């Protein structure tokens, strides 16, 4: 009976089955002498199995394995091929995860501060710290220190930005006589360090010196909204496709962008802002995240009808103004209300534009590291 068959006989049967399949597949391309040799070794293995001689079975299996191994075509650069296969599989898995499960996203602006921090530049009058401090700041705090001086008197012509691996962003500062490259995005370099086309620098003059905080890196959950609807209070990511007030100010070659805001208004709800208070259908919204913004504590400044010193927003631009969210749409607000372009400025977010929910800050390792609330 099967359960009384010795283990070495079971294993020999499996090997014999494999040897027979190999011979069937390769018979037409193997030399006749090799086919005859393998057939003889198969017959020897069968005889050893019938005699139940363990040593003979082991020897027959070893000989058959050796001959079959010699019959296989040589694999050139086997180790390299295996490593390439592993690398390609990893890329496919990563692409699948990004497409269907989670996607990394970098916070570009300060519109969600202090919940999430965007890219911020700080000019300084002192040289960068030593290498150890710079390495620690970059790894832990996402802060990059730099200093760039003009090698000769020159004038800035243009600034070109390039991003590699969706993470490393460099700006090439093109001057009339020379070009420089900084590990800094273009817009913050222009905004915070005033490196602008037409600006002149003399030999040895500082072009840009200080540090740049890279902005919080977050994972976006792309799965949940396939099973549940977004809810008020969620930090959500959406595409700008079809939102004319946004896309009219973008470089057409860049295509649609992704924004991250707080979902403040659901379809059919009516919103008002009487600084610092937001009301939804005449009541203070229940999710604590709104009350946190309205508390005007710990860096939060409440909700506003317009930027400080700036014009009122198109929507909710006064305490009397109200806005009712259309069906299949959402109203988005930034937690940094006085410094956020959001639905008060460019209108609703179509339901079809929603990409996912902000889930987790994975870098830098600041007090914001962890689940997004």
C-alpha cells in the first residue's frame, strides 16, 4: 500500500517521472547516444526500485541526475540573468502597487500646514553646517542645506527643473556664460531665494544659500474609495482634470496635476465661513479635524473668507456668502486657510477626479510621521 512505501522509493518515483518527461520533451534535439544513455539509466533506476535496494536506488538517481544535467543547454551569465529577472519582477510589483493600492505623493505647498508641510525654503547668512549635520538633517528631517556662489559675473537667463525617479528634483540655473545645478525645485528657488531671470551676480556673490525642507512624503490609499464613499474630514488627493481655474494657470506640457486638501463639503451640503468658523448646513461640522483648525491653536488659524491683505475668494468670500455643493462633487479646503488656494477660489472637485485618501506620512521622521488625521 502507498503509506507503507519507503520514502526513498516515493522520491525515486517522482524523479523517474521527471526524467521520463525530460526525455519526451528533448528526444528530438538530443544526440542518439545521449538518448540511449538516459534510457539505460532509467531502466537501471526501475530495476533498483524493484529490488528495494536503497544504495542502488541512490546511485541510480545520482547517475541519472548527472547525465540529465549535462544534457541541459548551458546558461550564459546565469547569475546576471537571475538578478535581472528579480529586478524586473520587483518593478512590476511596485508598478502594480502604485497603480492599484498605494501611491507615494509629495506635499508641494504649505496649504495644509500644520497638518502637512510642503516645500519650504529658508535663506540664511551663514554657511551650511558640517557634513554629519547635513546628512542627519536630510535623512531625519528631509532638510537639504546648500550654498551656491557665482563663479564669474553673470546674468540668469532661465531656470529648468528636472525630476528623477519621481523624487529627486534638480534645477538648472542657466546664465549667459555658465550654468549651475542645485538639488532644489525651481519654484521654491525663485520664491524664497529670488533667483529670477534677469538677475545679475558678480564673481563670488552668493546665488542661493540656506536650506530647503523637502515637503512631507505621504502614501495615498487608492483602494478604500473603491468600496466606500469619501467622507467629510478626509485628507484626499484628486486630479485637476477639467477644473479650468486650475488648469489655465498650468504649463500645458505638464498635463493634469494632483492636489491634496481636506474634504469639507459633501454633495448637497451648504457651507458658510464666518472667520474663524466653518459651518455646514448651519452647524459646526462634527469631525474633530475641523474644530482643530477653528481652535486657532498649535499653528492653526481658523477658516477665512480670503487671504490676509488679499481679495475675498470667489466662493465663501464673506460671512454672508453660502455655497451648496452640487451632486457628484466635493468642496475642498486647505487647513492653512489664509494661505490656501482651494474650492473657495476654483470651485468644486468632480467626484470622478478623486484619486485616493491621504493615509500615512512616511518621511521625514518628524512629529507628523504616521497616520494622517
